[in-house]
C-alpha cells in the first residue's frame, strides 16, 4: 500500500493481493496528497520537498522522471498549481477512485475543506509568482 504514495506511482502496475488492499492503498495515497498539499506551511516547504526529491533520485535512478521536469526549487514552486490541476485532481478521479469526495461535508456534494485549502495554497503560489514578476 505504501507504494501507492509515490508521486509517480502507477496503481495499475502494483500487484495488490485483494480489492480491499487496493482500496486501502488508494485511500492512503489520497490522504497523503491531501494532507501534504492542504497543510498551511505547504508552500513554504516546497523547497525542502525539492531537496528531498533530489536526494531520493540519487538513490533511486529508476524513478527520476518527476524530478527531471524541474530545474530547481523555484521551478517546482511555479509549476505546482499546474501539478495540482493537471496531475493530482485527475489522479484523484481516475486512479484513486474519487475517495477524496468522502471528505465532502456534507457528503456527497458539499465542499471539501482539504481541496479548499489546497486551492488557497495554489492561489498563494500564483500571487507570489505575480509579485515576483512585478
């Protein structure tokens, strides 16, 4: 199940022993992404996250595709809103069985506090980027 939390994990390539194990892996991966990206200090921790990706790539040369998309920590930060909209949200809805919707309050169509916090973080990144250009 922990293999589901890798940023470039392809769940269809993981040999789950049961549907329950797959469901738990999906839930763990969704919770991992939601928890990290919704954290109040997520934007501030992105440079540290880049350093962690760099260190991990040194030890696992087979999984460097994600890291090679970014030249440095600033580049990672600037691309994070696109990562959210173009990668994470589709992953939630396809590979992770839309399990994040179970956190909607009220279920099923109410707002999702985690998604709202992530959107606020993405807006913060955009504002910082706009301010840096000005």
